[in-house]
């Protein structure tokens, strides 16, 4: 009989005989009743003697599958996923990382939605890291459209209150910068400006990204000048000044062009 007298007189002996710490009457009154599948999931997360780190990681993942509504289990599953992503990042195993996230990202997205609904900041941040690792790997393996789609989703979920917010902010903008640079190298100015249009505010706030956008406009203008298309050359620099008023290259380039030609 689990009553107040039992916890006062017999709980210590009952617990120690089973290798457990003594529990209190107050703890018993605040117990949580679990369904059998929930108890199984909890046991998976408690670990077992002699288990390897890999065994424990797999059991944490399985626990989250068994009890999909348990927020702690979902958070621990995301931590396992991110730990594996870190190991693959360190090994520069980009194709393996991309393939891993191809498989697990639907589950990550579901966990992120649950975390957002319950305002679970820690789990949301872990989902943010998982999304960035995926986008980074996709960029390197050449799946750029997928990388940019994942980046857009990452910005949509981004929360400036996360402890790692500044690190993640820089990592996400680096994905944008990498894409801009690749398009600039191909002289795909229209494509570069479409990317900029999707990330105007974060790009303007980051010096390197804003500088790359200025390069797009300046290169557009130079190509137009080389073709003798002075109105288009002027329009590119005017647009640059409108978008990036603090960029001296665009201001000076426009002033120089207008001083040499009548429009």
C-alpha cells in the first residue's frame, strides 16, 4: 500500500533493496501515469549498463518514434541528429550528410512545428541547427535550389531570442553569400538579384553580403558600358544606390558615369 505511512516507515528500505534512491510521499502524489508505450519510450532513454554511445543514440531516436508527443524525447532525438551532423561536418562528408538529412528532415520539420506550438525554444534552436547543416551540405554537393529552399525555411523559423541566434544568423547569411558568389561568377546577374530579393534585410545588415550585391550592380553597369548601352549602365548604378545608399562604389560609379555622358 503506497500511503503516507509507507513513505514514512518503509520507503527507504523498499527503494534501497531495488537499487533506487528513496522517493517521497510528495513525489508519489505528483506521479505521472504512463501508458505502456510511454513507459517503454522512457526506458529507452534511461539507458542500460554496458551500452555504447551509439547504442544510446539509437535508443534515443527510437524513443522519440515510439512516443511522438513527448517533448523531451523529441529534443533528445534532435540532439542526436545534430551530433551526427557535427561529426559528418568535421569529416567533410557532405554527400553523407545530405543523404542523412534527406531521410530525417521530414521528422525534424515535424518536431520543429511541435516545438513552435509549445514555445520550446531549446528544441526550436536544435531544429534551426539541423536545417543549417542540411543547407550547407546541399550547397556543397551542388543542390543549390534545395539549399536555398531550406535557407528560406530557416529564416522563416529563426528566433532572435535563441542562445545561438547570432551564430545561426551568420551561418544562414553565409549560405546566401555562397549562392550570390556562384551566380556572380557565372555572370547570372538576374539570378543573383532574385536571391538578394529573397533576403534583402539580412543581406543589407551583413557587410560582405551587401558588398556582393553591389558587385552585381557594378558588373551589370560595366557590361552595359562595354556594349555602349549607357542608359542601362546608368539604371544599374541608380538601382544600386537606391538599394545600398551607403556603398561608395555605386555612388562614385554613378557620379563618374553621369559626368561623362549626357542622359
